[in-house]
């Protein structure tokens, strides 16, 4: 290859030093990245490889569609619940089931709680260590840290004594000589820019956030029985309201939900958002990682205000597609149109009869074919270097009207901004004003990280709106949570197809189902990380991860800190991204239902 | 099985001199940008109060076990990680990546050979030479075998590592297998569930650290303190089962009154786990309490035991504390209520037969 320009406008050059990072840690699942650096240690080529495949959709073939949510929920325990929601929506769509208003409110509440918890944990526990030097916190003056904290937030845990205690704890930990998960990292790298006091503040909040996230998910426990992996139901939700009986959701639990919402808003707005702004203010010159974000963005839109109305006007967070960076037009996305969403596999470890063409998920085929290209180095079971000219990932390449797309919080925020959504615009403009940055600054690693923070705050506040709407509905006398009219298979059509679009925390998620003779005939999931971690397609377009890494200078070729920053800004989830369904492939053994 | 050994003792056992040990401490301090006085403190800590090293590997899985672990309220996950164990490798949360991460594995083998705990989340696939789960360019099973060779004991977290779980459901396209199928020469404690309860996970760890041994295990390798009773045995809806009061369909009058979920598919009568006693997320609730039947997620092969909404028909579990459910229902309900209980049992059976017929006609 040496030097080439992709159809989506990125210059690739693989002539320089090849650096392999495997595993990429602080993500869900198994991901490998290879890059080529030029003489100045700037990334000139990037290769993203999904390292795992589980075959969940093969496993679903022949099963009861009402059971599918439980199987697919296990696609991912980090974004727990999102696949279950996509699945029950797809089945309801196929079977023509309308859900009660309360079920819609509860589902929205559970998803908003998921956004709040997942974004919070991502920022502090999966991403912060790319910006925060834990060991440097030992040099901080606790009193100055207190002054810093009190200057940016009214959060009560901000006294010099509090930070002194945290620092002493970190000191004891470091002095133990056993650094545990902080071993062998990049502490002291010149890429870290925070003063010691900001590092200490962030370390304190790393611990506080780890404690607080347990509270947010209790909303799942109340409505779904537990977290991770709460329970869902085709036709509504499995919980019942018992406002005058003993046995279901009562006033005490509703009060707990309300209290969790209030505390979530406080924590996000008084800890996460001030930290995000403080940390970002030291990295405004680190402008890398934009990739596809200034070009092609996709969101399905989500959080229906009224149940069963899928128009974008009814969505609390409406979606669409932006192409070529033209914010003046938000294109409508039709997840049913076979010409719009298609998956390609000519660079993926699967095979199609004709790999020059893509397939819509309802017609999806996936037959695994693990093989290395002629230019790969090493052996089949000891890969030293991949050949991106051939197949190189267990992730397929999804495209919208042929375009590689970025999905996730930044995509949702730019699309909502372009649609003129007032709340979102105010949040974005406010942040940019505080940091003294132009709108273009959004199209970067930091922009992605900032959008996730803003969305976390939005989600926490929206829980209040949705909860209040649910209470108003209950007050009006509607307590139904499930519509069981079409529960029995003898009420179903002989054959039906359905789709369940969801905006998961990591981006656009869709499950496509084909039900035949009351059993699952075909099941396909196209998930956020499939879009973002996508390998190349037959035209040579690169995906969002690959595009975002290009042009980034590395302080030290041997320390992948900058690569981690940009990848983490997407919040990769690899268990989600790799899937398979083979309508003509392996025959499923008969499922014995006792 | 003694777990505790100081780092210094471990090094001496491997022929490392005190001089080399002190040099190691100086290098560690220098690596952190600290002065020589820090080296002395590190040496003192490593000689006297080591935290047990834990290597936490991830195979084919969904990370729900890790997510559950960090929900633990007592002890807090932060306290476990910072004060009780030394979580030296866990790719989900560790700061390092790439070769800096993988180096830690070799350092651990070198420093703590035979003295670290291997915590396994997920399982290895055997098809395609193991390459359906690739880590650092190699099949995951190689890493698993290598670390297992050098560990003291293994914790099999969750149903993937304990039984196989969802990727091993029929037809198991990747041939994913539980840990005990490939590691046969090390003690393994199974902590099943999809995921296991957070406080069960931290309870197992703290038991091992406190008593310096595995908790007592049942014949299948599960800790008896959490897995020796069925959910049904301690279920708060149990009186309704005994009285023959059942939810007939979701959100009906029975559902709103908290009746038994047996007829809508609850697997509580055949599932051994601590949900009905420990409960979830700080003891707030659990699946049956919230209104959905138990999926049976702590049981071997629970994905292939029929629909989650079909009532279980055989409650006669060998070694259990009961005979069959209808007998128990009849005995507990007493003579006056025998008619009701018998009716309930009969309606359960006839309902099940109907749904069996319905289901099998579609196969």
C-alpha cells in the first residue's frame, strides 16, 4: 500500500514503524490496535481488530421470541439492558404489540439510569486515567486542592482534611509496593498535564464515583429485580404497580426512585461536570481524535415521550444522519429500508457469497471465516502483525447508504444541535463558552468525552421529567404495566419481521428479527461498537476508530497513552460488536421445551 | 490451602537474595518517581503485610461479573481492591495496556509463583484453534493455561466460567467450555450466576482472606454458604405457592397481590442461589420480588431447559429438602385446604401439559 487516500478522505501511509497494542485495556471485551508511525511518531495508518466472537445469534435460531431478550441481554453486562430493550421492541414490532404508557415510562427511566451510571463509570474508571496521573496526587497540597474544589463546585466533600485523608490512603497504597490495577502504567509521562491538586481531586472522585454508581442502578433493581441484567418483558414490563395492595411497586419504592434521581442529578452536576471542565481546561491544546465526527454521524433517536409513537418528533432525544459535515441537513434514517443500513464482510472474519455487496440485517448472513492475509506476520495462533489488506477483525463493517458512520454521545449531540434542540444547544454552547472554544473543537477526542458528560447530566435531569410524567399517569388512574393480549403464540402471524432501534449509551443499536411459525428464524444485531470499531469496506472506507487515530502524535512510541485516550473516548464494547447469524449455516439442535 | 505469604517470603523461596529484594524495592520506588526513603517503606510493606495478588482474566463473556462486583456494598469494591487484595491484572480496569499489561502476567509468575489467586470471568472457546477469543495475538486458552499452571487456586466467576453460560447454549458455535473442563489440576471454586450477586462475590473473597482457605464447597464446587438452598425454599412468595395462589399472567390481579410466579415460568424451585436471602443491590430486591420469575441463571445449562415462561414440571430434586411441590403444598396447607392445593397443583400440571403441546408443535 504505502500511501493512499480513502474514499472517505483519509490519507493512509503504512511505511513507518508498526506499533501493536493488544490488549487495549479499560474497555469491555477484547480489542487490538495496530498503527504505523512516521519519523515524528505521528500516526499515519490505523487498524482496528475485534478479537472475539461468541455466536449468540446462531444460538437464538429456533427459540421462543419471548425468551430472546434474556439471551441478547448477555451480549453485554456493561451496557446491561440495552440489548434486552432492543429485543423486546423488535419482537413487539414484529407481532404488532402496543405497550402501556407506564411500560414506556419505566423503560425510559431504566435506560436513562443506564446512561447516567454507564457514562459516570466510563469517565472515572475507564477513561480518567488517560488524563489523570494517580501518582502525582501524592505531591498535591490538600489545602490547595480544597480551594480548587470549592472554586468549581458546591459539593460538600471538599475540605482540606478530606483531601488529606484521601492522599494518605493513596500514599499507603503506593508505599505498599503493590500497585494493583495501577501497575506498570504511564505515570510521570509528559503527556499528563494536570497540576497535582487536580490529580488529587480526580482521584478522590474516582473513589466517590465508584461508590455512588451503585445507587443509580437501584432503579433497575426496583423495576427489573436486579442489576446487572434486570428483567424485561415482551408486551411491557414484568413489574406491577400495587398502589393499594401488598405485592408490587408501591409508594415506598417510588420514593426511593425519586430520591435516587435527585441524588444522581446532584452528583453529576456537582462532581462529574465540574471535573470534566477542570480536566478539559488543561488539555484544550490536545485537539486530536476527530476522525469521522466532523463528517458522518448517525443516531436513531430514542426515549419516546408517548408510548408506541416512533416519529422523531416524539423522541426526547431525536436522531437522524449527518453526511459530509453538513449540519444544515439532518437526513431521515429508515432502519427497514434495505438500501440504507448494510453490513460488509470483505475485511471481516466472515464470508458472504458475494463480498463486494452489503446485506441489510433482515437478510444478514454470517459465516465465520478466520484467516490471515498474505502480508500478516506470525502464525495463525501467534499473530505478530495483521494484514489489513485482507480479513482482519471479528467486527463487520456496517454502512449507512455506503458511508462509514460514527455513533455515540457526540453523534447524538451534534445531530440534536443541528436539529436545533434548545436544551442540547444551551448545554453545548455553555460548555464551549466556559472553555473558550469554537464549535469545531467538538470534533475531537475531548469533544466526544465532553458530549458524554453533558449527556450524562441531560439523562439524570430527564429521569425527573419521565418520573413526573409516570406519576401523573398513575394519578390519572392508569396503572397497567403490560399488554398481554398477544402473549400466546396462537395469536401471532405465521411469519413476521420486526426491528427494535435503541440509542444505547455507546450509540445506535438495532436488533432485527424474523419470526416464523412462532420461532426465531433469523436474528441480527448491529451495535454501536460495530459502527465505531468497523474495519475497512470493499470501497476502502475506514471506520471511526481508525479514522480518529490518524494524525495523532505520540509522546513515546512505546507508551500507547494517546491511542488509549482516543479509543476510550468512544467507550469501546467488543462483546457487543461481534455477532453472527447463518440462515443457511449450521443447523440448530432441536430445542426441547419441557 | 494457605493463601497468605509475604512477598519477601515468596521471593526468598525462589532463591532471591535480600540484596536483590532491596534492589527491587529501590527500582519500584524510582519507577514511581520517588526517593530512597520510599524504597525502605516499600520493603517494609512487602516483608510484613502483603495483599494477596489476584490475576483476573476475561475470556468469552459480557463483563457482567465485573459490573456486579463493583456494586458490592459490604465490603465496597474500592476497599477490596485498595486494601484487601492486590488486583495486579484485570484488563477491564487496569491502567496499563498492550505489552505493559501483559508484562504484569510474567512478573506475577516470577514473583508469586504458586501464591496468587486466578480469577476467571468468561470461558475459553476451543473451536478454530481457540482463536474465537484472541488476546495479544494468541488464543485465550494459552493465557488461561499458563496462568493456571502457576496459580494457587482458581475462582470461576459467574455461569460462563462455572458452566459455560450463553455462548455454550446449543449449538455452542465456538465450543466454549467452563474452566474445570480445561484446568484439572488446581482447586476451583465456582461462583455461578449471570451475574453472581455482588456481595456473594466479595463474600467469597473475604472468606478466603479471613480464613486462609476456600469456604466449604458442595459436590459441584460451589460455596455451600450461598448455594445450598433453592430460591423457592426461602422465597417470600412461598406462602402463596403453598396456598395455591398464582399469577396467571403478567400484571394481573395476582401479580399486583404478589402471588407466586410458578405458573409464569419461575425457575426458583430448581435454582440454587442466594437471591431470596442475600437479595440484590444492597438487599433491595431480587427478580422474583420485582415480578418476573427466576431465569435459573446460576444453574448449569439454564439456557437449554425450555422457555423462561414455561412452568417447571419436575420439582423432585435429588438431595433436596422436599419431595414434590404439590405434596408440600398439600401438607403445609393442611387438611382444610387440601382441596385448594390439589386444585392448584392440578391446574399447574394441566397448564404445563397444554403449553408443552403448544411448544412441541412448533419444533
